[in-house]
């Protein structure tokens, strides 16, 4: 069974979100669009990040995809949620290793900055790569969870 994918973006990531959503729909994924729903330049990305992060946390095994102009703002905001491991998807290699090594559950892609790899291929790599569960990665994630609980 394919995981549900929750997707959100501000106005700067709106077109990217639409492309990704159409791409994943065509591949048979269940995609839930959590906004923005128009190109309002006064929208604020934290509200869309919050909706995606909460959905991912509520539905274990699901993924989140976020986009804003440079993808940094949404990544920073997503990582404020305990249990969210968001990474910047600027290449296929980054997407693959954030899943295999860090068990990332949200990927962020820029809506207005050119990146080396095709964003749709980056998304495909992210959602198709399993977490390796290697002892060193499990140990490191345990340390991250400890930091989350202490701060």
C-alpha cells in the first residue's frame, strides 16, 4: 500500500506544489493538499507547514512535501515539531540519504530557485527510499529524540 502524502506550500511554492501533486496523483498516490489554494502573496507558510506536520504526525508512515520560494523557511518551520524530520530536497542524492540515513518524513523543495535535479525525480527518490535501520542511524536518531525531549 502506498503512503498518504500531505502537501503544502505558500504562494511562492504554489506552482511547484501543483506539479508535484499532479505527478503523484498520476502514480496512484493518495495526495492531500493542505494549501495554499491560491496565489495570495500575503499568505504565510507557517500555517501550511503546521497543517502538513500535524497530518504526518497523526498518520505514521505518511509523508509530507512542502514548498516555498527557497524551501528553507518551510524546512525550518517543520523541524520545530517533535517527531518531524524535514530536509531540503535539492538533489536526488539528498532525498535518498535523508530517507535512508535520517528517516526523514517531510521533504521541502524550492518553488523559485533552480536546483541540480528534476524536482519530480527528487520526490520519487524520497518516497521510494526506505529507512535503512542501520544501527548507527538508529543510534543517531535516538540522540535526536533525546534532544527534542530535553529542549
